[in-house]
C-alpha cells in the first residue's frame, strides 16, 4: 500500500548546534532524553483507567462563560512548560479557558502534586470557522511555567512531525475525562484511555458522505489535515463529549512507552458509531504551533 503525503506548510528553521531543525523536533529530543518512561496499566467511552505518571502531559481545561463557575469541559496536552495544545471549538461562543489542572488522573481527589495554573492567553487558528471541522486547533499560554521534572507526573509530550499518513497498523489511543455513558451523559472523574484503529481517508469520506449535515460542516470532505480513527471492530470505544481537545496518541515504541501527539480530538457524529471520529492532524499545523510556542525559532535551555 502506498503512503500518501499530506500537504504541509514550509518548515521554519531553528538554529541549533549542528544541522538546522524544526523547534518541535529539538524540543522532542530534549523531552525524550530527560523523561523516564513509565509503564501502562493493562489496556473515554469503554475506556480503562490510567495510572498517575503514564500520560504526564494530560491537561484538564476548565472553562467559564459570563463569569460562571469554571468547570472542566475539555482536555489538552502540555507541549512545553508554558503551552497547552487543544481544540479551537472548546472556546467558541462565550466559553473561555480560565485555568488548567495538571499532574493528576483524578479530578475530584487529585494527587498532592497536582498543579492548577491560570490561563494568560489563548489562540485559536486564524482559519478556524465555528461549526466547520477544519483548522480545529488552539493553544493556551499559561500564567506561569508548569513545575516540571523528569521524574514527576507533569512533563511535556512530543509532537508527531512526520507529514506522511500513518500505517493502518499504527497503535493509537485517546485519553480524557469525557462522557462515559451516552444515555445519561455522565463524565468520568478519572482519566480513561481507549485503543482505536486508524481509518483510511477514503473510507472515512465514504462514512461522512451519508450524513446530510456534513455537506456544510465538511464541505471540502475529509481533507489531509484531518485524521480518522475509531473502534472498527466493536464500535464501542471512542472519544466523546468532554474529551475534545485531548490527544490522539501514537504509541511509537510499546516496550519503551514512547508517545507522540498525532492528532487532537475534534468531532464526529455521535459517539462509538459506525462513523469514525475526526482528529486534527498535528503535523499539518506545525508552523502555527511553532510560531506561538517557539516564536524566535530558537529553542532555549528550557522546554
């Protein structure tokens, strides 16, 4: 099977010792050289609990509207000591991010080492249009740097920078605190994860073509800046409401537990249906991410 190379914008250059590289690649090398990997518990909707420290980059985002009490409504990924990657649709209308919670898998009874940090600023992609499924990506700047250490429960994650389509056999996971019961819309207090299958773009387009509302929300179809994934065998496991903005995680080396964020939980028609969910492809937005997180295109001593 041939691999399709999606369109990707021209790579910015970072000045480092040696060959020039993308800032995100330099950051990833530092992350992987310092971080001691933890082991997963035995393998969201139909998800299984995650132990503290397994996904140290997972972030719960609290939003509020018109001064209402903040509530956890979306997820995100810590990609540097000061920036969180999430989805633009989490902050549409009047919903604004107020603070993030890091370092715990339990939001109700968090560990002693958790951190709540206010949001200084947030940016949604300039080409994002509400109710459309494209460019659904956002970045949150924290009021202060997260207190990270190589052996703590808070640590940034690598971005997947390869623009080529993933092999269908790729090992993917989603994680979040979202809806676990589609009937009563109950949310999870603890972080859950589920294994998903990659769905080829042509098959994904066929699935969405039968939905009348997709004519507007996906007027260009499932393009190469989107990734489709789902539980293709049982149609039980899936991301759902409340998981938005969280990561689609690529397990690169299972034995070493190395991960990269390949997608951002965006949208879908229902939860755990025959229609795969849509994820924003991170590699298609590296220029946007790097221009905000590493604006000088030079990585300093910190992450």
